[in-house]
């Protein structure tokens, strides 16, 4: 990646410029059988649309706190990079009552209602599907995001030294996220472009976020992100590792 990349959004821009067609996130849900593969270009398009939703419709800007009440999922990865693009603070599993915006999966809607700001709900259904009925008091992400613009330009420049991420009670600036992702890459087995890692870790720790998103993004690698991996037997896991050409497994 480019030495001038100082935020996660910078890393994504460099990845897009270098090789837009390569896989970035391959997602499995072993409770539903879902598999989704997102190239750098497809992922970046989702990020741009989500950042436009966040900045435009939800009126979020630099320093605003976005509580992400979401599991390890490809759409969560999109929201993390959308927050970085806008300059908002992605507060993973954060207190909705202290947030300007809350983004919730279907299992956390009751808790999310404590947010007095904007509320967005994700059904987390295969192919990014909608809720059969929109939860009261929420905007349905799958309804709102398709019409958003495919290119994103922030209203205000994002300062890499400002807070960008909170996870497990620890605050990171955008620059710290990039620096740590690069520094820890070799220890994760992410040895350079093309490295492919499988993660069954949750997104509620730095390790889970780094293995499941930031590390691969910072090194030109890719991640096979698995939800409900505990439901997959060892033989089936071995077949997935082989078929997905995975070099490292973290679970």
C-alpha cells in the first residue's frame, strides 16, 4: 500500500487504484449458507454509497459518533470504512444513548432505540435484503442505500489524528488504525499482496477487526470472513480453506 495512506479510507482508495478486480472480502454465514464475494471495486462502491447516506441523509460529520451494533459481517466492514470516509467515529458495540447515529442488526434493535439521533437497521439477510417490515423508528439500510451516489466526496477533510474507531473501550485515530494494521500484519501471516486469511473472530475486539478487515486492506491481501463458523465441521473447514486458497486461519 501507499506510504501516504494515513486513514483506512486512504487504504481503500489505494487498493482501488492498484487492482480493483481482486477479491477483498469473501463472506460466509454458516447459519444460512450464504456466500458473498466482494472485489475491491464492489466493496468500494458500497462504501461510497454508505458514506453518502451517512453524510447526506443522516447528517453525520467528523467527530460524530456512530454506534455499530453489528456482528462480523461484510456490511459491518462497509460501515467501518464509510465512517472512516466521513470522519465519523465508528464505535463498535458502543452505547446507543451516547451516539449521534446508531446502526443496528436485527438482534439489537431494542437496545438501539436508546439513540436519540438517527437510527438505521440492517436485516443482514442474504444479498443485502430488506426487512419484510421496516422496524418502527428506523430507516432500512437496504431501502435507503441503493439510490445513493456511487462516488463520495467528504464535506470536510478527515484529519488522520482525530478519533476514528472505538472498540473494546479503546479509542484509535485513523492513523493509529493504519499503523497498527501494518505493524501487526506479518504476525498475522499477511506477508504481502495476495495473502488470504480466514477469520472466524468477532468484530468486538481489535484483533477481530484487524484480522477481519484492516490487516488485509493494509497489505493488499483479502479476508474470508466467516459468521457462525462454529457450525462448520473440521472437514468442511479444511475444504473451505483449500477452495478459497487461504493461507492463515484465525478463529
